[in-house]
């Protein structure tokens, strides 16, 4: 291949094929917002333009050569469209109403600058997931801040250094063969209506805030149990999911970052999906289950470069357009980058979660010492009341896990008091109805 034409990584290829299968989809369009104070429009414009030129992923396009999808480095640099807006919220609202699918034969990124009152500027970067992931945001925010304060960052190694890398998927495939040697379990949350032919997107969101003191308590208990906070939270999620699915065998999907030391400052697509299969049996001691979850988190990320498509092919999973091939519920653990500030200059970041084709996606969003449990769910499949009860149960179960780490799973997944009272009232009313008749 020529110097400016590169083979796709397994994850770029997966994104390319997904977009090709549904050209009008915006599922993989990511909206990033950079709120800037203390910098003139001309300085911001120059800094963003320089960054577009310095990161090759921001001026690459995708097509097929000799029957193979490739990435092509171009001199077609995206331009910044400038507008004015009366407020930050108004600018974001307008931006999100203007989602247009990307044609990957063109550079899949768009920039819009909004001049706001009070000498603030909002930069919206709408970019396809084939070119950007969560870590890329942190890299981009820090570099933008450094450029705005007058630094000229040294050019980092770029994505092309990985082109043509060899991958050995066999160890990861063997892990999944053993994990699903008895087949892939199918479990179902209570649906409000039968599934349609096509899998709907998770289009509604509910957030539950976790204050700083509660997060500190979770951190302390997880550490005392010898697991990470993520493993502790994942255990709670899987326990409650098992209750709502009526199963002691559940699978979840989780995005993992594949960057190593060489790629740590590269912007691009370095996210893969790991699959967790967990068995929250009611009689199992919580301490034992936490160790199992921690071990699964470690083992499932063993071969981070293994594409999900290879797992599906190896497991010979029959296609079903109405649901995800392996898991119905995804989990994520996100950190919003801290505010970059020096004097009057500051760069803050925010984003819009993707509308993924999942039954439900649970995002643990850490920011400013707090955490929000964000649940996006398919309103076509679930009643809002059910999801709210699920979240109430999850919050209560995590509290019981924190207070009683030596309990059994059955003892930590009791109904919250309010839900228990509803059941009691229903039972009393049902009994009166039977007696009256």
C-alpha cells in the first residue's frame, strides 16, 4: 500500500462495516463539546485548525481498495463553521438537532464554533466513532488547552504506526469458547410488548446521583474486599439484573481501552468490547462473588484486541436482528476530564451519550468527586416505571453490599422498603378481593 493508504485495525473495520450496513444511522456519531473561556475567537480558530492538521485521524477518510476497506490520509482538512448563540444550553440544543449521518468516503468529522455571551466560546466536534473514543477526548482537551495558552505540543506518534500490525486472536477465542461452552444464555427483563423485528435504540435516559460521601464509602468497602470500585459496582448491577431477569446466569458487555504505552497519547479508535458472564447465585457469599467478578473483569480483558465479530463467528451465534448477539445490557465506567484552568483561561468538556442499539446501557459517570448512574433504555421495550424500580433496587442493593460485605447475595438483593410496602399493600388487597368473592 502507498504511504497514505493504511489497513484498518479490527475496530476501525468493525465500525466501517456497521456504518456500511446502515448508511443513514447516526448511532456511531459522537458529539463532543469544549466550553472555552478566556480566549479570543481568532486564537481558538487557529488552535483547533492546527490540531486538525496535526492529528491525521482528523483528516482521513475510508473506502475500499482492491476489495479491502482502508483508511486514506488526505489534505482535506475540515473547516470550522462559526455561529452565535444566546447561551451554552441553546448552542448544544441547536447542535443536537442537526445530526446528519456521516459518509465515510468523506472525512467523518465536523466542527462548529459558537460565540457565546461573556466572551465564551463553545466548540462542537461531531465525529464518527471510527476515528475517536473516550480517551481521545482527554488527549484533545489537554492539547487544546496547551495550544490556547501558547504551547506548541511536540507531535506524538500517530495512528498509522499501528497499520499492518499482526494480531493473534486464538488465546482470546479459547477464553470465550470455554466461557460459553454450554451456549450463550438468553435472559430477558420484563418487556412491555414483544420484540419487533429490529433492535431498537436505547433512546430514554434516567440518572441517579451518587454523592461524594457515598462514593467514598463504596471505594473504602471495595478496597477492604480486595476488589476495584468498578468490580464492586458491576457485582451489584449483575445481582439486580439477575433478579429482574429471573436468572442466576447473566452476561454484560463492557468497552475496554486497548492502548498500551506506545498508544497512550494517540487519538483514534482504540475501544473494544469485553463480555462478562456472571453467576450471582442467591446462596453464594457476597465476598466469594466479588472475587469471581474481579477475576472475570481481569480475564475478559486478557485479549483486548479480539474483535467481537470474531467471537460471534467462533461461537456460531445465529443472527437475530431483534437483539444483541451476546448481551442485552451494556455497562460503562466513564470519567469526565477535569476542567483545565490557568488564570482566566479554561477548557471544560461535556458530551452526549450515544443512542446505542441495546436493551439497556448503564453508565457509571464519575465527575467532580461525584458519580451519576445513567441508564439509557429502549422505550419500545420497557416501561419507565420498571426502569425506575430497577434503579431503586440497584441503589438499595449497593447500600446493603456496603453495609454487609459478609452477607449472601440473597441478603443484599431484598426489595427496597418502598417497593416492599407496595407488595404488602397489593397482597392485602388481593387477599381482601379473594375473601369478598
